[in-house]
């Protein structure tokens, strides 16, 4: 292994020990290391970073910016070992926002979505998708977290669901409303009646008794959106499965504002509940929602009046 390769391995190990998975970033960084070794680079320079990041020539600028961002993180680490390392500054390549404006589902939207899932066949498939979508909607968990649940992760006696090995390598427990718990228990009973000898310990199963795969859920979901007749206001993209998570977060905060609760003090709790590494990630979920912005404005106006 070359010096660059050894440093990259140590860098990734350090970041992953902090909870970052870096699956895609690790692969991209490996490609950059191969480039440095291929050109016999003595030090990592901005020229090297730019020449590699802007490949292939016909790629989208956001892809170039992503590649340069991977190099930037590694360069900051490497500079402590090699002072001659040059760190590409932020803004060196234009980086258009990749944040997608979330679609906030209404109660009517959710009802139509669940009805569409109920029309799937066979019966177990419809049952599984209805229950999984409902669970994501009322808990805000990631769809991958729901798909990875094992039977032992749903604690009926304590009304808790345990989410293990999340996006940042942490685990957390979520309390379940009695109606949610009732729905999960009912699904588990029907699941076991259909297939008493499962092929996997997973809570949500496919029609053949294996674990339900996240990718399969994400592939099917656009069909459910079309069957439900849902569309985003700007018609630029259909509502996403991940938008259920945004919807949960927004509804929580709207409820707090309406009840006069100190939202700022509650935000770290919501961030922890959602499994975010920092509240800043949670605040993104709350942007571009007119009803929420109106509530914030009303509270600011009330506070202003009180100060006069």
C-alpha cells in the first residue's frame, strides 16, 4: 500500500469510528488515491484535486463538487501528516443545492396511499406495505430502518421499537402509540398465520418469507404514488417515500407551536428521536412549509407585541 493509500485507510477508519459509514465516499476516495499514485504525485495539491474531480468531462457539476468535497475532507486530515498538502477551498467548484423540497403529506394523501397499497397482490404483500408505510408515517423512522427491523426489535410489553445500527452507527428506541402497537401486533399475527416457518427473523417479510428489502420498497413506492393520484404542486417530481419522514417532523413542530410549547427546547429531542447526528439536520426538515412559517411568524409577532 502506498503512503497515500495508508493515510486514506487511517482517515476512513477514524471517521467511521465516529459513526460515519462513508460507503460511497470511501469508494470515491479510493479512486482518487489511485489517481494520485498513477501520476506519481509527491503531495496532494489543488491542481491534482481539480484535475481528478472534473472527471468525466461530461458529468453534472454537482457530481464534480461531490468528488471535490470527498478530496477536501481527506486533504484536511492529510495536512496534519504532510504540511505540503493543499486543501481545496470551499466554493472552488460551483455546488448547486441538492436538497429537494419535501412533499408534506396530508391525512387525505396518506389515506389514498394506504388504499393504493391495499390493492397490491397477493394479500400478504398488500398487508406488509400498508403496515410498513403506516409505521414510517407515524414514527418518522427511515424506510431502511423499518425494513431492517427484526421481530425481537418490537417490544410489545413495553410498547417500544428498537432501531439498531442506524445511518450513523447508533441505536435508539422509539415509544409506540397504542394504536400503532395494535396495528403491528395484528400484522405479526397475520404474517405468522400465512407463513408459520419464516426464512428470516425480520419483522416485515416478503411473500416468500424472506426479509423485505429496502430497495424493493423504494422501487414500488412510485407506483403507489401514481395509483393514489398524488403529485407535487410544481409537478417537477412525484412525492417520495422519504417525504413521510419530513411530514412527521413538520407535524410534530406544528403541534408544538399550536400548543404554545417552547419549540427551541424541544428540537434536540426531536433530533434524537429521528436519529439525526445534530439538530441542524432536523431544521432542514422544517423548511419551505408555509403553515409552519406562518406559525413561526405569529409567535414572533406575539413576542414583539409583548416587548412593547
